[in-house]
C-alpha cells in the first residue's frame, strides 16, 4: 500500500502540518490501495508565502527563460507517461484507450502552452499608448479527480507561461497521479517556490486558497456548485477567476443522418471517460419521425458496449470513481424511471457477472422530455437520455434549454446545415461529425459551465492584466 506523506513547497518535498490521512481506493476492486496525508490551512499559507516570494523574480523572466523551463517540464512529464498510465488505471479506473490518452495529455498541454507562449504578444499599441500585459500574481490552481494530472499540467504551464507563480490544490482522490507529476516537476528544476502542491480537502486547503489575499487569481476545474461558491467567496479579495465547470451537452442528430454510421460517435461522446466527463454528450436529440429506427440501432449498439475491468483491452466503460459516485448514478437511474422516461438499455445495479467494483450498466433512457431531471442535471456516469424533437428549430431550442453550455455535437450529412445549427448552439465548443480535440483552441463554457477560457493565447491572457503606458511624446 502506497503512503504519500509529503507535499511540495518551495522546491522541496515537506511533511504537512495537517495530521489527517485520506484513503485512496481502487474503484475496480473497492480495495484501499493507499493513503495520503492531507495538508491544512497552515500548509496552504506556507505554500502561498513561497509562491509570493518567488513571484517578483519569475514575473520578470524573459520569454526565452520561461520557454526553456517549460521544455524541461514537458520532457520530465512526458518521461512519466507509463507511470501515469498505471496510476490513472489503478486509482481511477479509466479504460485502456482513455487512460492512454489521459497519460499522454499532461505533456501535450505543456506543449500547447509552449506553442502559445512562443507567439504571445505581451505588448501592443493602442493609439498613442502601449499596452503591457502584466502577470496578475500568485495563481491558485484547483483540479478535479477526473483528469487530475492533465489539469495540474495545463493550469501550471499556462500560469508559468504568463509569468505567474502557483499554489496547486489537486483533487485529494488522485494523490498517486499528483505524486508522479510532483516528482517530474521537481526533476524539471524550476526555481523554488514557482510552483507548490498542497494535497488537502476542498473545504480546508481549497477554502484557504480562495480566502487568502496573497492569491490574485483562481483557476478552478470542478463542479458548478463549488465553482459558484468560489466566485462569491473570491469576490471579497477581488480574485480573478477562471471556472471550468459541469455540462449537460447535447448531441444533435439531424434527420438526414445515417444512424448506423453515426451511432459509434453518439455512444463514444456519451460514454466518454465512463460517462465521467464534463463534455460528455448526455442528451441525444433525435428527430421524432425517425425515433423508433434510432432506438432500435442504439439498443443493438449498446448491447456491445462493455462495462467492466479497465485493464481488459475490450472494455469501453470502467468503474465510477467512488462508492458515492456509484450511488449517485444509481439514484439518477431511479429518478429517470420515476419521471416516466422509457428505459431502452441498462438500468440499476452492476453489469451481469460483476459483484465487486463500482461498475454501472451502460444506460439509455428514451422518449424523455428536456424538463426531466435526467435531462437537466449532470449525472456524471454512463447514463444517456434520448429526447425527440420535431424540426431543426426545436432541436436548437432544446439544445439551448439548459443551464449549461460547455460542448455540443451536431451529426448530419448536409455540412452547411450542420454548421448553421452549430452556430446557433450556445456552447463553448461545437463539433460537427467528429470528436477530435484541438488543444490549441480555447476551451470553456457558456452559462453555468464556467467563466473564461483555458488553452492557447486565451488561456495565457487569463493570467495577465493589461497595463496602459503613456509616455510624454519626444516633440512636446
Ligand atoms: P468538485 O467540485 O467536487 O471538486 C473539484 C476540486 O475542488 C477538488 O480538488 C475539490 O477538493 C475542490 N473543492 C471542493 N470544495 C471546495 C471548496 N469549498 N473550496 C475550494 N475547493 C474546493 O468536482 P469533482 O467531483 O472533483 O469533479 C467533477 C466535476 O468537475 C464535474 O462537475 C465535471 O463536469 C467538472 N469538470 C469540468 C471540466 C471542464 O473543463 N469544464 C473538466 C473536468 C471536470
């Protein structure tokens, strides 16, 4: 059993002041596989002090110096890909294709930050003035469990690219991934204090980061409820805030689509990351006059989706991350049935033959209304809801009738029509007939899905304040 008994402050692994231990589980077996010692408010304060002390020197580094540091960071993280893969499968249960992607993604995010930094304009003219983009100060970076290593790497690389220093509060449930990333970052030889990592609970370490006047900016990825709380609590110290939150993304199937052809995309989008993805396409909008045909093809396709041991190559859906998450998903399946949606596949309980592990049956509800809770609330599991619509206008209206606006997919044969509909959907990202991810494009959401954007120049800008410089002209 792995015991993680230190955190990373001011360039060293140190023993936390906090005394509490937190159990780490393997969600495929429900066994305790490790423990992490959690930090407390004092640890967070110590990390913030270190990041503040490192800020003046780091904020004055040149572009070339930052690029050199980020390249070392990229190399060190890329070298840990296999270890990350094992940690991701063990403590989180992502199936093989997904876990491979998640193990590669941390290094990819650093590469995109380097790309963006290479061409970023830190100074430009505005009339007679010069505008100098200036780092905001120490950034507090808070990550979720569903892509912990990726979000630590992305947020840190972007903050450092902008000239900020950072205190990272990773998800307490992903301490093995955090440990590997921390070791890699240590090897990268970044100056002491520019990044600090404090394992801890959200309501202890997270709250201290949000409250502390030494933190100028928060970048948070997690649930909309916690995001809202951070926004209001952060207002007291006027924090700059970037929020990447939840979703209830629509997959709009147009009536000219070949259902057999698009079904793999529909299911991959919905069951992405075992359904534990912010961008999962969980509302499937289907033309009413072809609903029966869609249902028949969908039922057949879901019968081949395998939920089970993530180490087996043919597994599509791994376990839910925790017992709590498993219960939550079961509860939503009951809610869907109580609300009167028709169960097309799956349902309550574990998949046949599995008696241990937080596994869920891939579940499809159909003939649902967009007003049902299963259509409005983020379930965060492999539970999809088919909602019929009459015409394109109604499809767009249902797609937009949600508190969220993170992502959407449009599937159809007529590309111009798809694009027309894509432009009408209120979401940070709309994909047409593809699930391809472009890490250089801005990522983030409308409405309750968040505030601001990450990635590319948009990501770097979020850690900078524009400063206008006006000089007395030479002739005056
Ligand atoms: P969560 O909101 O419970 O926790 C996220 C992080 O916030 C954790 O590190 C947690 O410890 C911390 N936290 C909790 N309470 C806090 C508080 N009061 N103050 C400060 N920090 C606090 O989310 P989760 O369950 O870890 O992740 C799943 C959620 O994340 C889903 O809603 C999902 O949609 C969302 N998510 C969004 C994106 C995106 O890019 N939009 C990506 C991945 C996940």
